[in-house]
């Protein structure tokens, strides 16, 4: 799983061999060899137009700069579901994902019913992932119910966004039998809205999201409301959902508050990773949050005090050690 890079510093061996009659022969002791081990880790994020990518990149920077002997690299991916599978299989050391997806994976339910990932472990919960259903003002779409019969993008195939979108649509009586459901990632959703080839698209991320801002720069956008009764239906079946409000002014042209729902973003790892490695990673992230905040506004919600709220799976011992040091755990 781990990629170990050994960097060897070998001092030259110098032997004094002077044979002058009037001098004693002297020998310089052989220098000891020092081995500095650098452990390389990968952080799986999401599409380049979402929130995972800049947040994950900032995490990688903080880890590389401040976690001794660890070099981290953030890479794009298919987001939550893909990340859970790859981290669980040991194909990556860390992954950003939604807390509901992590729960499904660890317990072997929903899309993981044939592939339980019991090696998935928690590092921290991060910030609310707000479900934004984006449309154009000209569409006249106001609430989830108005999406019936329309062309609706629900996220990339296998993504947590697609899972959320289908759950919300189903709660409103909408499915593939009565609506044109399309699987597009955030950038593809933005491009399709700009080109008017879809009527609405789901984007699950911290706000503001660059994909939505990208559309708002060239079209008048609107955010579709998730009514109270839809939230209540979701909450009864899926306890991870919370009700949130997207404030007026979040995007150009969005002049009123809009009710919607959210889950939580989290960082997960594999149970087989060494305790000291995960400890140093957790420490670097929380003790250098300024790097994260410089990368995205949503990082302001990443705090030590809320790092365990909504944690759906067991913690990795390395993360647990850090939280005990900070007094969050006994």
C-alpha cells in the first residue's frame, strides 16, 4: 500500500595513510550511514470543478510541509463512491467522501451491498456538503417537483452525488420512468447548463462551488428548492440528511434564500495504515488550517471541535490518538 522512497546520504570514507618515517599512521573512522525515509501518500478528491479538489490539494500541501517524512499528493477522482472503494482496497491511502457514502460502504448496504468495505476508517468530518440543484431562471423550475419530465443531471456515475440525487428525486415521485436522468460530473453539468442541453443538474459540494459560479458568469441561474415535506421523507429513511439554507447572494442572480438539504464531507483512510502516519496527517491538517482556508471558503467550517460530529464509521487509531491528545476523546 505504502510507497516508500529511501534517500541515502553516504559520507565518503577517508583513510589517512601517510607513511612518513617521523609520523604515526592515523585512520579516520568510517562515517555512519543515515537513512531518511519519505512515505508517499495519495489523497483522492473529486472532479476539478468541485470542492474536494482544492480542499484535498490544500491538505496535501499541509501534510507535505508539516508532517515529518510524509509526502502527500492530491488527485482527481470520481468522488465519494469511487474513493471509498479505492481506499478500502488499499489503492490509495486517503479519500474525501460524503459521510453517508462512508456509512453505506462500511456496512455493506445500498450501492455497496455486494462489496462491504469493512477496512474503511474515519479521520475527520469536515464541512456540510450542500445539495445544490442548479437550473436557469428561464426554465421556470422552482421546486424538486418541477423536475418531473425534464432533463436532469444527477452526478457522475457511481458518485455520492448521484446517490443523493436519486434519493431526493424518488422522494418527490421522480425516477427514470418519468424523467430524462443523465449522469454527468460537475464540469459536465456546468457545460450542459450553459449550452441549455439539460434543464437542471445536481451538484453536491461546499458553497460557493466553482462549477455553479462558472454557469452564473454567463447565464442567469436559479437554485431549486427542496421543500420541507421532501426533507422529512428523506430524514425518515436516511438519517444523514440535514436541512440547510443557501443564502441569498451566494451566486449572482440568486436573490433569495433557498431551502435544501446537506450531508457532511469527511476524510477516510484504510485500517491497515500505520498509526503514526495517520496521526501525523491528522495533526498537520488541523494545526495548519490556514492553508486549507486559503484554498476554499468552505474550509472555515473545518474545525477540531466539529471533527467527530456525524462520524459514521470507526476512527483510525492514529486519528483517535490525536483527538485524545486534544481532549476530544477520553
